[in-house]
C-alpha cells in the first residue's frame, strides 16, 4: 500500500463518545482479554467506557451494574478465564418492556455505542435492540423519562459484536474467542487419559461439548489421533456400529493397547436420533468385550486460563471493535468482528447470524450435506514414492504434520518414505518406507520423532541425487524452518545438473521463531507462545503480595522478534525489545520512566521482554542492571532467560491442528503435481512452480514458488524483509498506555459473508 493511502488511527477520536462493553450467554476463555482491549483502546482514544455487569440483565437493572471503567480496573484480567464482569441469561431483555428499561439506563449515561461479546443469541438480541432504538426513545419521551433533546442527541445506537463461544459454531469467522482454550482443556485430558488407557488396555469414550457443532470433537480427534469421531453435522451411515467395532478390533490386533472414541454431545444418526457416549460404550462392551470407560468433560472445557491464541485473538478483536465503533455512521449496519485466516474482518452481524441459523435448519431437515457445505468442507488417485523429512531445529507439531502427510499420502495411493535426521540422513541413506500404523500416536508428541538436523544439502547433492534414484523418490515434502527454506533453494539450484531433483518439492514452515518468508504462521510458534505466556503468568504471580517488581525476560527467535512481540501482547508486557525495531538508551530510559509512573498508580508488577538477538550491546544483563539502578526506591528487578523450554513440550491444539491441515494440503498438491508432470512413464517437473512453500498469507493458504520468495528474504539475519506481526506491536504499546502511532489501513469496510472456506476438511482423511 502506498504511503499516501495509509490510514492512521490518530485521526480517529472517541472524544464525547461513550462505549459500553458486556459479555452475554455462556462464558468463554478470552472474554476478559477482549473486555480489557475494548476498555483500554476506548480510554486511549478519549472515549468513556462502561462495564455492564451480568450481561443484558445488568443493562435492564441499571444502577451499579453499569459502571465507568478505568485503565487500572482491567489490570490482571488478561490471564483470567471466564468473564470478570459476569454473564447471565436474561428473560427481561426478551420483552420490549425490558429493552425499554435498558435503553433508559444507557441514555442516562450518554451511551450509544455497544460492544457485545457473546454467541449468536446475544448478538441477535443486540441487533433487535438497535433496530428498535428510535422507537424506544420515542416511548421514553412520551413517558416523560427523557426529554426531546436527549432523544435527538442519542438518536442512533451503534453495535459491534465479538463472538465468544467455545463451540466455534458461528458462521463468518474461522475461530471464535474461547475455542482454542477449550481445545487445550480437551487435549490435556485426552493426553492424561491415554496414559491410563495404555496401562490397562482400555477403550475410552470421551464426550465433548458441541450440541449443534462438531468442531471441538473433530479437531480434538485430529489432534489426539482418535480412532472414531461422531459429530452432529456428519451423522454416520447406517451400519456404522459394525464398521466402528471392526476398526477398533483391527487396532487391537495390530498391538495397539488403547482406543479413543470422541463423541460430540449433540451427535446424531441419520434419523436424528441421539448417539450418546453411554450407547457407544455399551456397543463396544457387548460386541467386542473391551474394558471401556466413559469420560464426560463437561464444564472443564469452559474453565481455566485462556491460551496465548485466545488472548491475542481477543485483544486484536477488541481493538478492531473500538475502531469499528469510531467509524460507524447512522447508516452503518451492526457488524461482527471476525477472523479470516490471519486477518481481522468486519461482517454484517445479521448475515452471520442468518447463515449460522441456516446450518441448524439444514440439520433439522436432515440436509446434512448442505450443513457440512455451510460449515465448510472439501473432498479428499495415483501411485508414486514420496519422501518426507524434518529439517532444522525441532518444533512442536512436526510429528502431527508427518503423521498427516503419511496417512493422506497412503490414502491417495502413494508409497511414503521417511528420511531420518534431515538432509544428513538423506545423503547417508537413512530412508525407509513408513506405513499407516507407524505414525499412530504421533500427534501429541513434541519434538521430531523422525530426527532433524540443521545440515544443508549443497555439499552432498550428488549423494542425495543417488538416494533419490535408488529409492525412486518422485516427490519431496520438507517440514522445517529457515534451513528447510535454504535447503529447497539449494536443491532447486542443482536441478540443471541432476535430473533426479526434477520432482515436485514442497516445504511446510515449522519453527518456533516464525521467521520463514512466505508464511504468517509456522508450526511450533503457537506452542512456544503458550510456553512464554504460561511462564510470564507464573512469574507475574510470584510477585503478588511482594513489593513492586519488574521482570526482564529473554525469549528465543534468533533475529526474529515474533515471540517477544506477540508473546508480549499475550502476556500483557510493558515493552518488548526486538532487532526489527532498533532502540537506544533513550528508549530504555523512557520505558523505565513509564514503569516508574505506572508503579506510582498502585500497579505492582511490570513485564519487559527482550528477543535474544535484539541488540548485541544492550544485552539482557545490561537491561536488567539498568532497570535495577534506575528503578531503585520504586521497584526492584528480576530476570529470566526462557531458553529451550520454548522449543519443547507437547504441541498445543493449534499446532496439532495446523500441522495436520497444512501437511494434508501439501500432500494433495504433491498428488496434483505428480499427476500433471507424469510423462512417458516418469516424473519430470522442472518448472518454478514445482518447488513451492506452502504458507498462511493473510486469509488463505498459498503455494508460492521459492524462487519468488528470494527478494522477500533478508538472508543475513534469516528473516523476511516484511513481517505482518510488526503491525501488532502498537497494540501491545497502546494496551500498556504508551502513546504511539497505529496503522489501521487493514481495518476494513464492512464485507459480506461468503460460504465458509474449507475449515477442517483437508484433514478429514488423516483420522
């Protein structure tokens, strides 16, 4: 975008405006992060912001339920689950009389901007309220409760919604606030259950939430490698009981000691008859005699601390919601802030609600294919040899990607080969066929089970070509970080010399540093962010009850500041020092002064993150010593170097899911390319677009020829020249009360809802 087209939010002001924020319906982790972002962004732009406690009930009852919020009143909210301002089902608001009281309470405080965080019922209620607003004001004038002047002054009500729902059942957004955290809870339970099931050779039937939407069940089944999954949108074919039992029996015969079946609470058969977890258990016991247990997860899924993803999503959405309210006019439709790929978008609230309701109508009418199409789905032959290898440092989620690639490849008719220890293992001939059962249970394992090395191929090209010839490898899938990117470029450069390398190659980014060009996100980065966020939460908590304290924390990432910046946003940091944004002693001084002022307002803790290679002179030790000296008498300091804990641990649900989907998509691309380039009995692919990187760019997964990514790369510092997340840095600063510039060029006009893009579909074959 040209400089002249850029739009900065400093030109928007909230002076004279009043915004009320409420949470309604079922609670969801991350709601507090959204409330915090709305409050702080609202105050930052000069608006008055009010909490509405207890949802719509509080709006109807008024009084102390509607309170002005202050900057400090949302401190320490970021890491809390549920909703601090309360939520309640409200019968009164469903009546016109109740809505009249609510309108009166808002007008008395001059509130004409409403930010509603809830599900489709809450948002539908908000829209009705908006449509009735002028009529309600006229009635209030008639009853003498407000005067004509107030009626004119507050003549329009503006509404922006954010969807808080653990079910991810709202059409128009890829993820709702709370879904990722609910997946965390489910996966924690499944991982724990799998150890006991393994010990006793048990079958476990797990019931997860999702009365009308099978998202949690499907994704958790993918993320833990379940044997069978039952969801409302895709009732199983008649005779499913026999098929399921055959599969479970075959697994046991293959020496597998446990079975996991996941059932959504709303699962049904083709006749709309409920399939309960108890029914599934009885089936397994009666037909197979397996020791079987049922675990109903219930409200555990709603509880606990929000994941890093939900904090970032909610913070981005909260800021976007305030921007949307500042830009509304009397004619703007009520909108909902949504996530499309990696981008915030604004969609008409009622279009989203109507499409969400269409799904339910289709299911009620037994039109299941239509329901699946509305939710989003694509379909998943040929016979080639495909090799898969991990390159670079290990990243959580690599194993999920390998498992998905192997199983999708086999289901598409390929023979899959696993290469151990990256390119080093490749030239040494550490290659063997990998079968369906070999990758069982890989999804939840951290690190790289194939083994991975940083070795690059250039010096060993002749031996690699020899191995390609020996095993008749027709395509390559590389899962890794910056070394994988360099590796695919080196293989591409050698094609002129070695015909064996003229095969389709695709790279899937997997690195905690998230520094690969051509992709907004990499497998492993979400797990690392959660490790950073969890640690920061604990570190901040360690200071509660002590005197004022500032923590200096060093994160990984090489020269890439992604972990420090986005981790800082998720953990509520006051500053994050990174290589991409040079800083000097004046900046350090200014941050110390800012923290000193903050401590004087009664806030006990400060958090400062530093990316490991942000500056060779301003080291973590230097910054720690500087802060200790300058803060003397006001606060004391502690430092932590997080190190390799950011690279380890079990992958987060997001990384399991992302790894599964992106690897499945890569395999489908390989199949397509192999079929296109199969000529006269052999594969020959020597075009630019036969060596690609598959990355998430803004809203979509995109295959990009690696040759075209050369110009986008800073090879010296191993980072992309332009990085999308730098646009999030001002959010961290704004939410920490710094004055800063914020480019809102991406904040869009209202768009329209389109049919859902495929969501989980690519991974369906991997179960």
